[in-house]
C-alpha cells in the first residue's frame, strides 16, 4: 500500500495514532524516573505507589500495542469504525497518560527539592531559617521539628542519646 494513494482521512488518522504512540513512548520513559524516585516516598506509601506505577506502566504498554494494532488496521483498510474518531480517542488517551506522568514527575521533583540543597541552620540552637528570609528576622527561624514537619510527612518522637545523657548527669552532680 502506497502512502500517496491513501485518502487524507486515512493519512491523518495514521499520523494522529503515530503521534499518540510517540507520546505513550515518552510517558513510559518518564515512568522509569518515577520508579527510581520511590525510595524518597514515605515508607508506608511505597507499596501503594509502586503498585500504582506498575499498573500505570501495564496500561501504557496496552495503549501502545492498541495504537499499533489500530494504525495497522487503518492502513490495511480493515476497520469498520470511524477512523478519525478512533484516532482522536486514542490521541486524547495518550495526552492524558502523558500529563499524568508529567504531573507525577513534577511531584517527585518537588519532594527531591524539599530534601536537597543548603539548609541554613543555627550553629547554637539548631533552628532553621526559612528560605528567602532575612537572617536578622527572628520570625524566619523555626525549630527543626516544625520546619521538617511542615514540609514532609514526618512526626518526631524525642529521646536522649547516651552522650547527652552523660552531659545531663554531669550537670546534675
């Protein structure tokens, strides 16, 4: 079958389906990055996130295979459905999956940025200065527990290490 002999609707349909398959391919690549970032997610959520990512990956491969089958059936003239409608539906499905993967990637990136970089901390009291605030502004300095709790899903419990316990005992004597 020669590409030039195909009518405009068939050519458009095959091109839209091909673009959809390319978007799915890019989404599959993005998904690999999300799998690599799962250790940064709270431990209690990791199983759920990994299961979700595996299902998402399986659906992406299903869509990719579906796009190939539909494109071949259109090229071979073996489809009784409205070709353009089918290609549009598949294209919108690919865009949806791509946007979802991009959103997940952005969320993981935000998590990474929250836990990376320089953190201005007081040498004496261990309070942390909020980003972009003046060091002389008293309100910009927060307790380390409140700073981390506001930005993560961490809760603190307090104890005393052996070295500090010895110091406390020395002061009491």
